C-alpha cells in the first residue's frame, strides 16, 4: 500500500500539485488519469522521488519516503519496478542482458541464478526463446513485454507504469493491460499506472483517480466513472467514442 497525504509540488513558485491525498491499494491496479499537463506525470515522479515535494508525505507501507535519507530511499527503490513510457530498453544489450540489468546492479545472485530468474520472467510475459535478440529486432508490443519482465525481475512490492500503452495498437494495448493486471494480482503488487487511455480504465481500472489542473477531483472505480457528475471528468472520459458507447449501453 502507498499512502499519499496532502502532497503539494511547485516549480519556480508556481504550484502544479495542490494538496493531494490518496491511498493506492495493494494487489490492485490503481490508475491516475487526466489531460496532458494536468500534473499526473509530476505526481508519479514525486511518488518515486524524481521530484522532491514541497509539502506532504508519501508512505510505502507506513514508511515515510519523504523523511528518508539517501540510504533509506535506496532500499525502497529496490522494492520498486518501473515500466517507462518508451520501454527504455538498452539498444546495445540483448533481451536477456536488458532484463538482467537490475540483477547485475543490485543482486548477489550467481550468474546461473540470474539467468534462471530472467528466463522465469520472460516466460511469464510469454517471451520464451528471445534471449539473444536485440530491441531493434522486436515489435513494439514485444519491447513492452521485455520492459515488464525487467520491471518484475527483482520481485517488486510496488510497480509504476508510465503510459504503458503509448505507441501500441488497440489489440496489443489490451494484451499489455491484461498482463499488467495479471501480474499485479498474481504477485500481490501495489501497481500505479499513469494513463490517458480510457480503454485501459474500462478494462483494468480497479481504483481510478482523476487529476485536473493539479487537483485530485475524483476517485472511484471503473464502474463508477461513467456517472460521476463531475463535468471536467465527464469531458475527459466521454471524449472517447468507446466510452460514449459504453455509457449508452449502460442506460
């Protein structure tokens, strides 16, 4: 569980996040949604320590990340898996080397143990026998699955996904959504997903928070999001033709 209490963030005396409080639940897919420029990316960067907050607290299972020194934060970061928007694979490394990278950095495993762990994670994302390929030889969806394998290779307690469906076709996006959801439940991870994709919200949004102009304006489930009475949220949600069709069918 990650608990955020009264978090605020400013740049050059301009406040971009206003007093946000939310709890991200363990074993669930927690989605952050909002328009471009709403503050959701800044919010996620604050959660993982890429931005320092101006006020508020971030508790990882009751451990206050904001109050920690560098050494203490390093331990928390070892419990975090990150799935970056562009996959962020190293082009000069093979698939196996990419997935093994965190183990080489942080693990005391033997080489044989590392290879076994890499193979376990690649099998979990349905990518057996691609170990020696390079990222340039993979499709966009395969790259994303390799990035997921790398994100879970150290058995993280917390998984952060930044726009996991960016650049993917709708069918591949569904595969990635399902995979993230399955891994979340299978390993009982606290998963936080930053997205503007309403298909993802309707497929896997067990808990959803909506950020508008730096404020948390709404939180709830994918079932509740279709009839919130929040105009800003409705404008965001029903800009999607799919969501419009869903709403008409739910009446």
